[in-house]
C-alpha cells in the first residue's frame, strides 16, 4: 500500500478544496513551492518577503509537515506502526498530543470520529480498487476491535495502552501537520500565506491588497467548483466520498467509514469545515460526514468558532448560519 492508503481513512480532503488564483493584476507575485509529502501534493504559498526569505520559510514549513508524516503515517517502521504492533508503549510529545486531540474529538462526537478504525480500513482496503465488499461477518469481526474508549492515554507521562485496538490517525494528523507548518511560517516572520496539503488548507493574511480566494470542489463534477470563497484566517478542510472510492454492482464504496456500522457512511457527498485550527477542522469534517446532514450540522452549531457546509447524499447544500461570514462567496 502507498503511504496515503495507510494514512487514509477517514482522511480529510484530498484535493477537494484547492487554492484558486485568477484575475491576477500586475505587481508582485507570491512565492510558491510544491512538494510530494504524505502521498499528496503539498503547496506552500508565501506573499511578501523576497524569494530567499520566502524559500527559507517554506523549507521550514515542509520540514514540519515531513516530521509529522514520518511519525504518524501508518506504514512499517514509523512510531505509530510500532505503537500498533506493540499494543501500546511510550510515545513522543507530538504523538501524545495528537492522540489526546483524537480522543477528545471522539468523545465530543459520540464516536462518529474514532481513531481506532484501522481494522476496518484494512478490511475494506478501498485503495485496492473494485472488489466485492466484505461480508457482514467480516465487518462484525473488525468492529469488535474498534472502540476509542478502550484506549488508555497518560498524556503527561506519554504512555498509551491500546488494548485490543489499533490506531489510524488519518482523520486528524494531517490537520495537525498543517497547523505545525503554519506555526513554522509564523516563526519565520511570514504573515501572509497558504498551506495547501492535498486540498486541506490553512489560510493566513492576504494576497497583497486582496483576500486569498479558494475553490470548494463540486463533489460530483471534478471540473466545477461548488463555490469560490475568500475565507477568514483559519483552516478550510473538506471530507468527501469522491476521491478514494470504487464502484461495485452499481454502488459506490468510499473511504470514510462509519465506526458505528463498519461500513461507508451514506448521508453526505461532502462536508467542508472552517475552524481556527486545521486539526479541529480535520476531525470535524470526518465526524460530520459520518453523522449526516441533520445531526452533523447540529454538532457544528454547538462548536464555538466553527462553521460548515454540507452536501447531502441527494445533492442538496446546507450550511451553518455563520459559514457565509467566515467563507464569503466571491464573484468569479
């Protein structure tokens, strides 16, 4: 499997929300660099500093992203892989922090977000492509190993007991990595930038005298944007059923699994969440997708400073009352 497959499910937004630059006026151009990390294209765009300073700042951001990938991707030899193999142990401060965030969101979402979905991910093996879905008995067997409340984490002592579970951090570690990259850019003195990790964004400052503009991908037409928006400073993350999926006998089987049923969640086509941090937007976009439009929007409305937009399974679009404020639509 590729590293992306190991990160994968439920991973927020792979190429679902992308930086959208158009109508450029004459004047300074931003420094932009793209690298392949976390098995996706990551672009860091910096506005303002001369190229040498911008490049040095971008290097720091890429280093922060790579460090998270090397620790928290579920591939052989990483600290997360070793933790799963051993069933627990002592972890780094970074891994303890992400696990604490993951368990906190599992608790807040009633298990709609659950970092212990690794057995289900391996069972469904969505990246392998078209194949018969697993049997009900196989799903039940995998579900017997799922349950975030079985994990015992001592965040201060940085020790973890996984019990009978295995952890996949694909639904939260990418957001945590984006936040670390944003932190690295700020430490380097950059105030105007976008970190775009496969479509999951952190946006800060402005593009010169204009706001940054980003496009939210239409979940059923890859050549269209659902909306083009100018988001407030913060993270914009999308989870959708259209990036990693296959069809079998007329049904779509995608990578966002409901940890309560062990099967792909069916209530949404996509969910976009704006939050002050990417780690929160990442976890919430997955949880809302699993919960479906009604319950998911109710969850978002209970979270201070968070807004969202949901495309339901039937294609209808709904949003929280404040989404248009934090991500106003702009004319193309």
